[in-house]
C-alpha cells in the first residue's frame, strides 16, 4: 500500500505511480518544518514540559513511508548540523554538531531509526488499524528511548540516564502514542470516504 503522503497527493482513482522529485522535495521541506516547529513547541505537562517532536517523527515516518520519512528526518538533522537552530533548546543550549554530540545525540539518532521502522511498518499496513498503529508507534518510541538512553548512559551512567532520560517522559510518551493511534487510521478512513 502506498504511504499516506502519496495518497494525499494523488487522486483516489489514479493508478499509483512514483511521485515526481519536486513533490518529494516539497514534502521533505514540509516535514523538516514540522519537526522544527514540534521541537520548539513546549506543552505544559507533568513532570516536565513535553514537545510533540517524537509524535511528528513517527507520524512522518508512517505517513511518508520508509524512504521519504527517513530522508526527511535526516534532512532535519543536516539542518541542525549546519547550525540552524531547529532542535529543542537551540540556540540557548548550543547549535550544530556540538549540540548534536551532547546529551540529546542518541535521541536524534533514534529519530532516524524510528522513522525508518515506522515507515517500513506503514508500507505493510500498520497505519490502517488502531491496534497495528499502536504497535508501530510503541516500537518507534521504544527505539528512540533505546538510542537516547544508551547515549546518555555513556555520558552519565545508567541510573542517572534513566532518571533524566526516560522516567520523566513516560506519561507524555503514552499520550503521544495514543494521539498517533488516533491520527493515522482516522486519516485513512477520512480519505477513503472522500475518495
């Protein structure tokens, strides 16, 4: 099945054909902009404020598919590596490669891997039902935490990495997973009705 991005840009009755490069570039730029905005948006939450960044990473992966989703997240990281203040806490906490090699570096790597996994799963229909979307979103969030915690643990040890890199984010992660579970299958249902 084609990713959601392809469906959104192709009439329902048209045969599925590859998107032109210009549409891929446009979708990639829109995705990078959404990632930037989601990193900057702080939502009051307990015990720490949350951003919508992991939600956007995973939904982009699932909506864009394996290749475009992964390339979009890589484009976001390239923008950050070049010194654009696209990450949460930038420019206040630094910019460019020094920021990326700091405590959040593992999470940034996890974004790429998680977007790829969610894109791959979406191409196999995991974005069509609530249960399968929950599996994909949970797996994506788990990958982000695995890479993030491993990186943090190398800097500060496992106990402190867990205390600052996972424990405060459980509730927000459950909420963002639930939001993704509602978003993707619902979008498909609306598109089917419109088509």
